[in-house]
C-alpha cells in the first residue's frame, strides 16, 4: 500500500497555525521556528480533509521553491500522491491538488490571473511586494459550500514586503476594505522548534553571532529593527520635485540599465549650477528591441544637448541579436545614434554614492531630486532592501532596473565636495547671495 511519510509532531505555535481559519494567517518572526514545515503540512492536511481542494503554494523564486518545497514534499508524500513535474502540482487520490509556483518578477503574478484557489500559501511572504500580494488575493476564492477561502503566510522580518506584512499583522493598521478580524498572527521563535534545537544546537549560536540588528530580527523576531529598506533616507517630500523647465545650458546626460525580458530603464539627468542632479525623464520598457529603444531615446531627447550616455556592462555582451548576429547592444545603439559608455559598475561603492547624493547638503537640499513623471524610479527606489548575505549590497530579489540606472548615472559624476568643516568668518562671502535653486524648484 502506498503511504504518506508525515513524520513529526507540531509544536504549540505550529498547532495554532494549523487551527487558524482566519482569511489571512501569518506565521512569522524568528528563523528556524518551523514555519516552512508547518506551511507544507497545513496544505497537505487541508488537501486530505477536503476532497477536491485547490491549493497554490508560492515562493518568490524557482530555486527557492524547488529546494524548500518540491524536494521535501516529494519525500513526505512519497508515491501516495502523483506529482506532475511539468505543472509542478501534486494530485491527491481524493482530487485535491497542491500547485507550486513562483513570482520572481513583479508581473509574474499575472500568470495566475483567472485561476481560482481555495487556499494560497505565500512562503517567505516578505519577499513578495504588496501589489503582488493584493493581486493574489483576487485568485483566492471558492464556490465550495464547506470552505471559506484562506491565505496562509510565513515570513521573517526584512525584505521588499516587510512593510505590508508588518502593517497588517504586527502593527494591525488597516485601510478601507480591510477588516482587523480577518488577520491572525502567530509569532515564531527558534526555541519553539525542539527538533532543530536538539539536532543542530550550533544554529542558535550562528544566529547569536549576527550583528545586533540582524540578531534581533532573525533570532528574536523583532519587526522594528529591520525595516529592510536600503534607502530609508529617500522621501517623496524631499526628493520628488515639481517639474520646472531645465535651462538649456545645464549639463545633461543619460544612464541606462539594459534589459529585454527584464525591463530596460533609461534615465535623463541634468546638473544644476550648484551640482544638484535632477532626474527629469525616464523610459521604462520591456521586450523592446534595442534598435527601437535607441530610436525612442533619440526621439525623447530631441532638441537637447546630451553629453554622454552610460550603460550597464551587459550592453557590451555579444548576444547574436536577430538580424544583427555578432552585434552587442552598444553597437546597435551606436548605429542608431546613441553611443554608449560603459558605466562604473562597482555596486557597493555606487550605492554608497547614491546614498550620499540623496543626503541633504550644507544648504539642506538633497544632492539629487526626481521629477514626478519618473514613476518607476520613484516606485522602486524605496523598495530596495539589503542583501541577506552581503549587508552592504542591495538584494538581487528587488526590482532594481531604475535604481541601477540611477547608480550608473551617479557614478559617472564626480563626488560632491564635502562641506568645509569650519569656515573662517569673512567680511564678504560671494557665494552667500547665490540662489541655491532655480525658479520653480518647489517640493511636492
Ligand atoms: N514539528 C516538526 N517535526 C519535525 N521536524 C520539524 C518540525 N518543525 C520543523 N521541523 C524541521 O526543523 C527544520 C527547520 O524548520 P523550517 O525549515 O520549517 O523552519 P523555518 O521557520 O521555515 O526556517 P527559516 O526561517 O529559515 O525559513 C527543518 O528541518 C524542518 O523539517
Ligand atoms: Mg522557511
């Protein structure tokens, strides 16, 4: 007889997670508490209990999904449940189904458009953006009389979704259409997981050795220390400026992060007489041929004197473009009247320079401002979060095409000179009377 290998006894927190029938239940906090185990087991128990139940289990990326769920589920379910590798779904003899998926890019959630799941599990929910989560709730519906739709979330603090998870489940701040009684939170602690504590006591020591803020987040499950945001200094109030006509004599340049399947972002920047960078235009396109992007860049720049365009190093990779085999993106751009220069791609250094540019200067004005029409840059810059493995860098799980372009742009400039530490009093300061900004430079 084919049997399931459902070993283990749930700890009290896992039991609480199993018993929750709230429309939204999150199990989160510290690392290693047994959240992923509980998520898998919960979906299997529901599949067995309700014949014909349709369930979807998502992680942000495919490798994470394979490692964390496909492999363990194959071991746990054995041959009692059929696994369809192409569809990544487990079909139970009673007609229930657990489908596994991932949403690496923001738009990947639309793969589930029109699909209907009684239960959706978001593993590492803080890796998902709020708009992905909101879209997925539209796929969480049922026509069954014996079941109400539910979303289950597991999560650790930090990540692009830190803010929405914290708002809904920790701070419990709700907006229109959100009912507090629909949200349940079960805090996780490593010490809840006796199995891991006994089999791998070194793991506790590993977490104890983390830097203070990460230790508090990952060991104690503290949601306040790790907002996760890479650029907390970015604020719309300070950095998004009402547009004004940029004088023709200001130096202008462009910066591009090339992408075809992933978005391609081009930013236009101007330099004020005080050295402030103004990002005044953005082009953000997907699946657009390089020749078309180059033409569009030229059209948008008509009448403007552009000093140079820096681009991501991948623009020089040979990629055998259809109809232009052997050409690289930079060649295509050059042929279409947009010569490119390779950007300085030192990541950590570049992010640091960007941080400096965002900081207010001696006159209180930041070194970089953005016009509101650069919507993708304004949307994605605050979503950047720290890389879990390299705490100086931005996580590569972020939608970073516009910020990358901005980093290239900033790196193409000289650093702003540091303000003098102290200045001897002068009878006459020729700079004191100089206007710090152009006319119309008002904060939005
Ligand atoms: N009740 C249980 N019985 C047996 N083993 C368990 C149980 N709960 C968790 N485990 C095991 O403990 C280990 C850690 O659990 P799990 O991966 O679920 O933790 P986690 O909270 O998801 O960790 P992370 O925060 O790193 O994602 C795994 O090997 C898992 O199989
Ligand atoms: Mg886990």
